[in-house]
C-alpha cells in the first residue's frame, strides 16, 4: 500500500500603495534606449529608405526587445492576449507592437488590453515611420500614471510598422487556431467524467478512539481492497504488543510511531469503488495534537464520514471535545454533506435505545454547528471490529434498523456542485521526485499542457496524469479529481500550498502577503483579537503563520456592521480583518473558488475562528 504523504475584492483605501519615483519606470529623453541614433530620425523617413547608409536597429520602439525590463512578462502574456482577442473579436487585427503598447498601457492586464484594442478603429498597415529626434518610449508605466492609451498614441500605433502576417496568412492562421480550439473542446468533451461514476473524496472524521481506522480497514477488506493475509499478519504483530483489536486499523496506520501510540498521525489514503462512485478516502487523525493534519485533509474533501462511538461515557466525552471541533472545521472548510457511523454498537449489545440517544444528541450538536438537517445523508449503526452493517445490513443483530448499509450511504451521499467550466486551479498537496500530488479544484488539466505554479513561479509540462481512484493513467482530469502529475521539469521550490494554473493564460492566482477576510470567532477564543495578534491559518494544503494588520469592522448583536474604529474582536463575533502572512500565499476570494478561499485559524492549539477570503491586496 502506498502511504499517504499529505496527498492531497481588495481592501479599498485601507492600505497605502507603495510609492515609486518616476525615474524608476521612465527612461530619460534622448537616451536612445530603443535603437540609438538610428531610431531618432524624423518621422517622415520610411524604414525601407537607406538612412545615410545605415539600417535601423531591430530594437526600435515598435519591436519587443529582449533588453526590455518587461520582455519576459510580455512574452508570457502575448499568447493569452491573442487567444482572448480571437475569441472576443475574430475580425480584429492587431500587430505585435500594438499589443505590447496596449498591455503596457493597461498595466499588463490582458482583459483590459483586449478591450482597449477592440474599442479602437484599426488602421491599415503602412510603411514604418521612425520617431522624431528626441522622442523615446516610457516603459513600465503603472495604472495610476496611465490607465488608457491616448488618441495620439493610438494613431502612432495604427501608423506603426506592420509586423503581422498578410491578410491571407492571418486568415489561414485564424482558421487553424479555431480548428485547434474546436478540436480541443471536442476532446475535452469526449474525455469528460462519466456522471454515473463520479470520483469523490471523503474524509473520515471523529474523536480519537472512535474506531475510524478500524471501520475503514474492515470496509477495505470486505470490498477486496486488502487481503485476509494482510489482516492476519497485522493480528499476529498486534498480539505481540497486546493490541489485538488493532488488526484492521493497522491496514491504514503503518508507521511504527502510529502503531506504538495506537493513534493515527498522518492521514491515510485509500481508494475503493461503489455502485455509482469511485471513492478516495482520507483517514484523518482524531488526536488533538494532530488536528492540523486533519484540517489539511478536510480542505480536500467533498464530503465526510463522521465516526462516533456508542460506548458508554466514550460518546459523551468525545461529543464535547473532538467530535464538536471536527464538525466546526468541516463546516468552515465547506464540507457540505456528512454520513454518520455510530460505531462500537457491539459494546452496548446493539441497543436501539442507546443508538437513538446518540443520534438525538448528534442532531442537536449538528444544529449548534449550523449544519442543516438535509446535510446529513444518514445515520448507520455499525461495528468496525465485527463488520456489522458496513457492507450489508445484519437484520439479525439490528432488526430495528431499517436504513441502508454504510457503503450504500457513502454511495448515495450528495456532493457539492463542481466548477468544471472555470479556470484551472490545482492545489498542491505534496511533491515527490518528479511527481506532483494535487487536487483539481476548478477547471480541467490535460496531458501535454504547460502549467504555472504560484507563488513558487515554477513552470512544468504535464508528461502524464495518474488517478489513484482508477489505478492508472488518464488523458485529462477534472474538478474534484485527486491526481498525480508526472513531469520532466524541475520542481525546485514547489511544495504544499502552491496553486497551479495554465501557463501563458494570464489568469494565474494572485499571490500576496496581505488579504482581507471575513471571519467568525468561536467560543474557544481565549483573548480578544487585537492588531498584531498571531494565528496559524490552514487553507487548502497551505499552513502559514498570520498576523492581524487592520481591524476593519465588526458586527454587533443586531447584525449591523460598525463604521468607526474597531479596538478588538471578542469571541463569538463576525468581523472583517486584514491579515498579513509571513510569506506570499496563493489564495482566491471564496466567491470565486470556495476551496481556495475558506480557511480556519488556530491559536495555542485551539481552533478559534474560521473565515472567507474577500480580496487579495497586491
């Protein structure tokens, strides 16, 4: 068995923008940066003329030059610019200099640049005028200094040399691009996931010693994912340590430390199939010392299997501690549906009275944590050690139970809608050698595509895609899939918490140390939040230290937001706060991508708040 290795809108006017001296971005007049003296000739001279026996330099103001400070950025943005321009207006013609000017004038925003180009009249190409003597081009202008092209600039661009292909060549190129785009769409449609057999990820949550690993281990045995010989070997080893009841749990807990302590430390990862699902299950630790590992797993989950014990006093202890904390984390990280397994029914003689009591108390707790009634797919009485009601309902032991088995509940559990048609977002869980373990949060990824991972700024080409739920390679993966990407590219600097997108598209996740978020503090918050307070944030596979920068606003008991200065944020309060991370992080507003915008805050080992990212502050 492979071991799981952690597999898996701006704050307006609250912060002053950095100020840059104008000379940092502008070249002085007469420097001759673009083409020297040859480029400083009168505008009426054509490029085809022989200017005193000398030819103009290639690096005149109308051509992209490798010496430009923004050369690499423009090279990255231009393919996405032309692709979007073709989609927006297939008849619009734009040469490279005009595209470069538009991108610079719009602060390298591809969408704004395309809008600027399509909103102007395209002039026919003529011979190239050379700028008058003393003229030079100011590069790298920011949006504050120049957010749109002036009329004179547009006239200069329209009259500039046409480096684009001829009309026939351009039309042929456009047709080829359209055919390629259509072919790509058709291919994506052909390999789209079968809606009758969806991939999904379940996290197994619950208090320590609730029997989570034992229940999943026995389930894997019943479904043929592990062999009886493996169980027998574990039973023999467990007997030597006087832990015979761990024979199923050790199918998932394989490290010496986990077996010695008898608790799950790292989340185990296994896959199995039901009638309508390919399920990827994450056996998360229940011990309080490893709750951060549980959070990282919960951030990857589509739904949850909550395991509670029916044992006398065990249920009551777990209800007030680990069970409640896990439910709060699941709710805050957007896990919308839960299957509940009431375990250890054999220890209470399969008592219906005890089962009804456990279900009643759990329903009350779920209501406290703001889970709706329809969020629970069902309750099932089970015995992890005996295998009762896991795969098939045992009417002899539980004649009073009229529901389906645990496997059927997992198969029928509703799933959240998936963002298939949006921009690609991959959350990196782990990196091993040339392999990237990640989850497709939005969009789709295909074999052979080039990807960019931020904030590490690592570019890779996809050599192959493996889906553990299918046990082999696939040509593409879609939102909700947990995959392994193999590449020949260098992965130096890439690690958990990075986010991948399609390279050259100009739509990468924005990275910054500062972001604005709306949070809800819990009763576990020991001290009111003040500016400067520090927390540990868990969001997707990212774990990072945060500091409170600005307390923007808080909600009073009447549901009104404060308008004046906020001194502190007490427990059980909603607030809007600006945070600063210790390093650049890749996040998305929660309304854009929920899995990259929902987070949980910890302080001194306690889960004290949860939040939603509202905007990234660049």
